[in-house]
C-alpha cells in the first residue's frame, strides 16, 4: 500500500519527454499521466524486457509514444529528457555513480528526477 502511494507520488510528476531507468516489468506504467508525451523505458534484463513489452501490449499506458530500450542506466542516451524516473533501481546498478552522472547529463535544464 505504502509503496503504491509512493510510486504514484513520484511518477505523476513526470512530464513531456520522460526516461524511466530499469523499468522492470512495468509496475509504474499505470501511474503515468498524459502529461508525458514520450516515454522511453530502459531495461537491461531481456526476460524483464519481454514481460514489459507484454504488459505494454495488454495495458497501453496514457503516454502516446512508448519505446522499450534494452540497455543499462550507465550507458549514454542520445536524447535529452524533461523527466527521469527511477524506482528501486539504483540499489541494483553495478556503477551507481556512473548512472547518476548519466541522469544529470541527460536531464534538460530544469528537468526533474
Ligand atoms: C527491483 S527491480 C525494480 C523494477 C522497477 N523499477 C519497479 O520499480 O518496479 C530493479 C530493476 O533494475 C534493473 N537493473 C539492474 N541493473 C540495472 C542497470 N545497470 N541499469 C538499469 N536497470 C538495471 C533490473 O533489471 C530490474 O528491472
């Protein structure tokens, strides 16, 4: 219950172009609002990514454009983001400092993590 409330509180503030790191099987998906215009979901584990794509097919979320990228958070992303979402991820990343540096690099000025 608490975790669901915390997820909702975090994700509902995302807007415009949003990057979610380590999206897992997509527990955050129903919590996005249509303020998000473009959602890029990264997930490095192919098994999780497969389940994520299945969930997207079965329950399409509000953002009109959703893309799944099989990549870890430490890798450079080529497009700037207005919001970055990361829930229960940085504790499992091999190089958290590198992942945080990448988040800072990819966020537009005034963007939100
Ligand atoms: C505990 S799950 C959380 C999943 C989802 N974010 C959620 O809140 O339900 C941790 C996720 O982090 C992903 N992960 C592990 N190492 C990662 C990395 N280096 N970069 C991005 N994601 C990673 C795992 O594959 C897994 O999907």
